[in-house]
């Protein structure tokens, strides 16, 4: 009996000890799971933070970044690349052809695979208008073929190429514009030296021609200097509030002789008392170029008129209109470009530097205004420009 009781007590003690250690182990296991969960959450938070920082860094890059896996599929493309090629983040997982529809870009990927690295390669897109990129690319390899890939960095050269093309075109145009009158002057001088100077009638005629071409050179150089100062911001506007109608009348009087040569009637339709807030020296330059343009390219015996009005937003709008042959639709967007001529043969005949409308645009925009042209072939041309207020007392 005693042994039975002793055995029961011992078993109860063992059971109690078992329950105690089991509960203790369960609580320890629970604490470990909680700590493990905290560690996992912390690790995930760190990974998410690192991924966010990486995305912010990549998307803040000006250069386009493209990362391909070892099968040529897109792993990563930053925001700049999307803007450069007009694609979105849905391209991840696609091949180059599927994402960009650009065989030249696919050929570039094949070239990197062959050469392992490409540096400072100039790539021209097939877009219209085209874009240019400087591309640096390299194979990524860490010994594990499954981890291999290719990285591309695209730097946009489009603006630089456009500026270079503009510079080359400008130099070519200036050279041509200078060469023509210089060649004429040189030819007439050589003729005079060869004996024509001894004939007073011929000599006088030749000297007048030389003077005309020398004036053309002077006007060209002055216009080039004006364009240069306007584009570089060296011109400081001396604005004042004055009546517009007398300023227009002054230009009409100055151009009266030219208008008479082509039997063109000049009309000043600007209302009396209408005020303009502008640098009037520059404003007269704008009016001169627009009215002179109407005289030269309007029809013989036609009319060039100048009008002005206030707009609903408090601006002054000036209009110069002729009843000439008009400007073709495809040329209207280019008439304000330097040296652009709608009719080159007629422009050479009428003279001028080809910079007048470019100067008009620069002067108007430097005032904070806008300039535009409305025209249809055979229905005349109307140039409009605006000036900001105040325009009234």
C-alpha cells in the first residue's frame, strides 16, 4: 500500500514537472516565433526601404537605364528611359523587339553580346523627327551564367545635335549671304580697274551698284549683331508708355519711297490714343521689318495696312496685313527661322538679309509677347504680335 502511494506521488511529480517544462518550452518557442517574426518584418522593411531608395535613385537619373537578363528580357527600365523612348514600366519581362519595336536597338543588343562592351556609341533612333543618343553598354557577369545580364545607359544628344545642325546651317547661310555681295563688289571693282573707270557713265553706274551691295553687307552685319544681342540677352529693354499711332506713322513715312517704287499704298489704321508699353526703338524695328516685308512680298500696286486693338486679357495686338500672294501652308511654321525664304529667287531679287522676321520674333518674345502669321496662298498675309499691358491711362 505504501509503495502504491509512493509510486502515485512520484508519477504525479513527474507529470507536474513535465507539464512545467512543456509550458516553459512552449512559452520560449512562442517568444522565439515572435522575435523571428520581428526579425523577418525588420528585414523586409530594410529590403523595401533599400528597394525604394534604389528606385528613387534610378528614377532621378537623367540618363536612361536598361537592364536585361541572360535571356535578353528586360529586368529594369528607369523613368528616364521611358521618357526617351515613350514606353512605360509594362515593358519589364519583354524582349527588346516586343518592348520597343526597334530593330536597330535589337542589333545593338546583339553587338554587345559579341563585343562584351560598347563605349560612347552614337545611336540614331528611327523616329520622325529623329533623336540621337550616346550609348554605353556592358555585359554583367559574376561567374554564374544564370546571373548574367546586360546593362545599357542612354544619354540624350538630341538637343546638342540640333544645336550643332543649327550652327552649321547658320554658318553656311551667313557665308552664302556674305559671299554674294562680296563677289559682286569684287567683280565690278575689277571691271573698273580694267578700264571702265575711264567711262564716266559706266563708272557711275558701277559705283552705284557697288554702293548697293555694300549697303546690303552693312544691313546683314547689323542684323547679325542684333540677333546675337537678342539671343544672348544683352539687350536691355527701355520700356515706356507712349501712343502707338505716331510710331507707326513714322515708319510709314520712312518706307514711303520704297512703297512708291512698287506703287504700294501704306495705311495706318491704328486708333488715335491707343497706348503701348514697350521699348519703342525695338518696337519700331519690328514695325519696320513687317511693313517692309509687306512692301517687298505683297503685290505691285497693292496695299499694306497696320492696325491695332486691345484684347480681352488686357494685351495690345498689332496686325500688319498685305494683299499679296500669301504664304504656302507648309512654310508658315518656318517663316520666323533665320535665313528661311519662302521664295528664294524672289527674295534675292527684292534684297534683304533673311533675318527680319527672326528679329521680329526675338524682340516680341523679349517683351513677353507672342507673334504669329495667318495666310493662304493667293489671299494675302497677316502678321500679328502682342505686347503686354498697361495699354491705357
